[in-house]
C-alpha cells in the first residue's frame, strides 16, 4: 500500500538553492547572533554571498569542487554556505566539535579540496559566476545511514529546493517570524528546516550557541522568538528546569531527530507556553513528515502526515512485503542522489526507487508514529554516533578481545553509548572510557561499560546488537 500526503505535490522550480532562498534584497534583518550581536540584513547577506562566491571563483574554485565548512552557527555561516553553492561548488558540512583527526577523515571521505574560514572570506567583484545545473550536488552532509560507519550524503540543488517547497506548504514561515537557530546548521534539521526554510520565508533567524535550559528560555523571550526547534534531550532539560522565565511569543515548537516522550512533551509545553509537535526526516531525504500549522489539535504523539509530494510504504523489515507496522520506505523528489564513492551502500539504501529509512513505524488515520529504530546508530543529544566506529576503537586496546556498542536509554541525553566488552587481561571500565574519550569528539564518548563473556553474533559474524539492546 502506498501512503500519500493530504496536500498535492508541489512544483519544483529549476533553480539553485542560493537563488531560491536569497531572493530578498531589502533591509529586513535576516540573521543575528544572540551572544555577539553579529547581524546581516537580507540585502547584506545577498551582497556578501555574491562577493564571496566570486572570490572563490577568482581563487580557482570550479564547479564540482568540494569545500568544507566546519563552524558553529553564526550569521556568517549562511554567507559561506551559500557562497560555495553560488560558485557552483559543493558544500561539505562538518561538525566543528569533532577532533582534528575525525575532521580530516570526513574531508577525505568527501574529497574536500579546501576549507572555508568564515573569519577570512575571499571577496571579488570582477569574477563571473558559472551557470549551475540544479541537478548537481549542492551539499554533502554526513550520516551513518541505516547501519555502519559514516557516509557522505549527496544532496542536489533540485532535491533541497523540492524539500523547501514541500515544507513551506505546511509550515507557513513568513517575515513576521523569528526563529531560534540553536540546532546545528551542519545537520539536515538545522540546514534545511531552520536556516534555509527561514531565509526562504523571509524570517529573522537568531543564531544561538549551545546553552543550558534556563539561558535558552530567557533568549526565547529576549528575542521574541515565534518558532523554536528542539531535540528530545533538550526538551527533557527544559521540562526538568525550574526556570520561571516564560516565553510569550512562541507559536509553535518543533521537536525532531528522535521520538519524544509524551510526558516530557507535556511538561516542556508548560515551560515554553506553546504547543510542541513532532516531525520526521533523515539526512538522506530531508523532512518527510510534518504537523501542519493549522493542524495542531491532532495527536501530538505522532510525527504528522507526509509532506506534499512524498509517498511512503510500510513493509516487513528487510523485505518488500506490506505490513501494518514495519520499516518505513520513502519516495519523493527530495531524496539524496546516493552516498559519495559508495555504490554498495547506495544500492543497499534503495529498493525499487524507495529509500529504506531503517525506522519502524505504524500509521493511523494518515498520521505516522515512530515505534522504534531499526537502524543501529545511537543518537546522543540528537547527534549520530556510529557503534562500529567505537567498537573498532575499543578493539585497539590491548586489554579488549571483543566489543559491541549500543545506545542505552538516558532521560537527559536520549541515549548514551554503552560498551559490552570481552577482556583479555586486566582493564577497568574507567580506563576504557578514558581511552575512547582521548580519540573522539565529546558526544561520542562511551558513557557505560559492562564486561561480558562473549558478544552475540550471527552466523555471518554480524554483531546482534538488538539482543544487547533488548537486555537493556
């Protein structure tokens, strides 16, 4: 059975992302940083994007070159990002808190030619910008897919523009809106649903560094935020916080990246003084489900309905047999072109043109509910953590014979990486956690260790993480 959106498919203009979202050239405030007060009007943003794009061309950047951006959210991020795309190049968006070694690995994976420094952007007025094919790759984002190590996801201008047009049918962001841009722009959530959706709608975006719940609530009030965006761990932090500052301008809060506990939702709504609704998407397909602005009275435990022009199937995991509850398959114009330099993983991700999401869902009255995650990646505070990466690192320790890593439930963080370890000598849990912490970004740290006699594996040697997770 094929499920479809209640809204008709959208027309997808044959245009690049910068041309689509930077049409405004007036004095309206586009972006402001909540801490530094760095700001850009729409006119300034468009002008600086054009000058920087020409600067890149003058430096020899050509269509198809991949340029990395590794920076926290700030107004100049939008300049660098769109300048790369306007120059005909591809922007590879990298998490800046990764270790230098991890960043270099991602650069190698994406065939990065250069890294853009947002404090020293090249500028030029004389260079000629190339004509860019909307079918070309606009951005590379990184994902673990349904299983395994990090992959480079290729997203075309056409796919990104299609997803922006899909989302704006349900979320009517306009120039009266002020968006909290605290979720990272290197993630599909921040990149597509906040930054580019906000600019397309003519809203003002307030970039914010990571903060505690109390500071966040005060910033929502200070900047008169109308739309906020959360991940479940931060929603839990807000629910648990004793802050008395209540936002008075919020119209809607969107929570995504992982399922939201309903008790936490209700508590957080009281603190935020606004409804919280869930959406669903993934790096490989952008936003695929949403609760429309005019549909807030429906079940908040769902992730909403399919976005316009998006089709879905529910099948028995690993098959193409229809099921009432099963793996979600997605089809639509917003899908990725595949994983860079990984044809095998790309073939595994698709079945007859449908993208396998790796998520277990059910549907009721056209609304979708995420039941569980088939995919094995761990989501710590919304960040993706690949178990295979941590397992490979643990096995490098001389005291470890075998290891498996799963996500252990955690109220504050959503999930934390937990290692099951088979030892071959004297080693402590603290020693192993310190060993891993020295090699990876903070969000990838192993937070729990349990020593076991053996790691459950299939006949083919694959770790049966579900058995370990079920035991948790």
